[in-house]
C-alpha cells in the first residue's frame, strides 16, 4: 500500500484531489530514478565523463508513457536505482550513519509491491553468495547484506501475517460484495460475447496483441 499511502499523504497536505495527485507522483519517482542512476554511476564508475553520459541517458525515462504510470510496481522499480546506491554505500562503509539511512528504505520495501520484494531479496542473496567475486570490482563487506535481508524478511512476514488477520476479519463482507457484483458482470459479459461472436482468430489476436507482453515472457 506504499503508493496509496504516499498519494493520501500528498493529497492531505496539498489539498489536491486524488486524480491530480496521480499526475504528480510519477514525475517525483522519475526524478528519483535519475538521481539514483547518477549516484550509482558516480559511486561505481568514478569518471565524470561517464557520469555525464548517465545523466543524459537517464532522461530517456521521460520519452515514453512509462513516466506517467502510477502503478506500485512501475513507481518502485524507479526507486530501485536509489536503493542500490544506498545499499552499496552501506556495504562499502558500514558506519552507523549509513546503517540508519539503509534502515528506512528497507523497511519500506515490503509495503511497495511483491515484485519489488522479490527483486530486493534476489539482490541481497546474490550479494551474499557472490561477495568474494564482487570484491574485485567494488571492495566491501558483502556479508553485511545479511542484516538488511533479515530485516526485509521479518518486515515482510509481519505485514503478511497482519494482512491475513485483517482479511479474515473482513472475509464475510468481501464475499458478500463479490456475490453482489459478479453475477451482473458475468451476465453482461456473456451477453457481449454472444453479440461479438468471437472466433479462434479473434481470440488469438486479442491474446497476442493485448496480453502477449505478459504471456510470452511468462512462457519463456
């Protein structure tokens, strides 16, 4: 629910309606993506020319409709470049200040999106397993990735258990709501399908045109 919390917070303090806030949040995360990418290039490459190229390349993010997406997975994938910089800064120099700075973004991850949780978990596990090899490129104590990984797991399980209890409390109301809306929608959908009279070619075109970007990568 992190995207909803941020949207509600901005709407409350600014007085803007929800639809207007939805146009404000994506550019904020886009600038966060650019800042994170530039910081990563500065941290890893150490060459001003490459950092300048990264600044120019990062603005490609603005050339498509991706900049206007306000779905949680799209927003917080843009946030990952900044998180990566904070994480590697902690690994290279695990002082108290860097630990505190890493603490807050890691606590936020379980509330973002399942894909983001999977991405960060995979990143932290990879750092633990490949730390010796990565030391050739960026020196640091990669075994310290254990602490943010442990924090991520504990926070995610706490949120998951809380959601299970919450959903169980609202189970009856939820099922009643489904029974109330699904039957009219099913009848209306069936009526439209009968009018459209779809054949195999139409269904195949629909699947590959509109859902191919999800189905094909999943099959691969």
